[in-house]
C-alpha cells in the first residue's frame, strides 16, 4: 500500500464523537485532532446533532437572562476550581507529603496562584519569597522531575507505572534511571493500577463450525491489515450490562473497529466489523481474522460477512485465552484503567467514556511497550512515513 485508505464511520461512532465534544469542554478542532478526525467532518456531525436537538428547545433567553447565566457560569467555574484544589490540598497537606508553598508550586500549572494563596490563607509575597530561596541542584532537579512525573501520570489518566513514565521522560530529553523514577513516584504517592484476575466468559457450546487456529499465537506482523484479532467483554452500569466488541490490528495494536450495545447478539460483533472495514479497507486478500470460539463469531451470518470481505477466519482452541492474548491484554488494560475504578450511572455515560478512551487515549496517546513505547497511531504514522521515504528514493 502506498497511501492511506478513505475512511467511513458508523452512526454509533459519530454519536460518540459528538458526545465527547460536549462532555470534554474542548474545542472541536482539538477533539478532532485527538481522535484523528478532520475538523470539518466533526463540525458537520456536531451541527447535525444540534439541528436534531433544536426541536426540543422551547423559546430563547433574553439578553438579561444570558448575562445572568454567564455570571453564574463564571461563579460556578471559580467555585469548582476552589473545590478541586481543596480536595488536593486536604489529601496532601494532611498526610504531611507537602507544605503549603510546595503545594502551590506544584499546582501552579493547574490553578491560579492567587486562588491557591486565598484558599490556603497564604500571602503571595511570602510564596514568591519562598520561591527565591536557594536549593541544591539535585533538589531543584528532583522538584522539576517530580513535576514532570506528575504531569505524565495525570496525562496517562493515572495509569502509567515507572517503565512508561521513564520512557516518556527519556522522550522529553531526560536522562533518568528507572530507580530514580520509582523513588520520586513513591514520594508523590502515585503508582500504576493493578489488574484483577482473568475470568473466562466465552460460551463455545454451540453447533456452528469452528475454524482452525491459523494464528497459532504468532502475534507479530510486518505491515498493517494483515492480522486482526477480535473479542468482546461486558461492562456493568447501574442500568444493567453494556457489551463491547473490538477488533485490533496486530501490527500496531490499534483498535480499528469497535461497537457497544445492550446485548451480545451477532449484530454487536458485525457492527464492529463494519466499523473496521470502513476505517481500514484492507487488501482484497490475505487478511487473517482471529477470534475465540464464541457463537457470535462462529455464526453463519458472521462467517458470511468475513467471506464477502475475502477475510480468512481463525479461532482459538477451546478454553485457551492465551491463543487470543493480545485482545485479552487490551481488555485487561481497559478494565484496569477505566472500568474497575468507577461505577457508571448509565450505559450512555459508559459508552462515551469508553469511546473517548479508545479513540483519544489508547489509540493516539498511550505508550505501548510492544511498540517501543509509541502509541499505535504514532507507530503507524512512522510506518507510512518510511514508505514515503522508500518511494522518494
């Protein structure tokens, strides 16, 4: 392949992208960049969603009402910032990890200094005088390094451990050992989340034909869209179960297709396949598709869809999760970093959080150890750039 294929999107993907714009509070241009979309396409989706909702809006605000609303929003923003800072201050000051000025110094990128001084009842002149005091070069470097570690940890949604944080620091130009990163992380009171034990959920007791295990645990490939692996899992919400199906390209570990629904019928995995084919449009032959023996993947309808796309099927051995280890590892990461730390109030909330995590964080930001601590999209971009260099040569 010499150029990237044209992509298409399902209605589900469009709807979740619009929800991410609404809930993140970020500009459309930034969300589009984070999700790898064109700004014009995302703006079109947002505009259409606004048109669809327009019929539910009754009347409009007067000028005085708009002015009052803006004032209330500014006050609410200030109160929320004070509340968020108080939460951090209470945890760190009461535990004795930091003193007032140290806390202000660490959080000045997140909160206004005047606000923090007011909340902590400290003078700004006293804080600036403290900043001017001399410290040893090692102490100063540790403070800067600790700040960088905290930023990387927060940017990773509080999921990175010392190996990924060290890799991120090296990418920024730091020369730092892993032991030092571990020590500074301990001083900050941060650590990677731990995984829970694996549970088998696949029901392979059905009469559908089973494909051979052509993958045979060979999880390496030298180009995109040669091997895809698929699996599905479930997420608990207070409204009931939500089911997620994903398709991952083994070359870059990128999620190329996903779908969520209130059920786990064949339609769920078919929609994920539709999304993947719309995104990637692989070559007419040669793509291997590996899954477990679940009835959804073995069904006649799903096998017909694979055959129509000239995709060769492969299935794991009975009860052997290691045959599909890459997909299982992805779900382990998802549950550790996103699902287990919280309880979702509704399926809609869960769908938006998971869609944003996949498209923005996992595919485009999260450092993957198998890829030399690059994100899947960055790994693919490097591949395409290498092809362009070969074509020029």
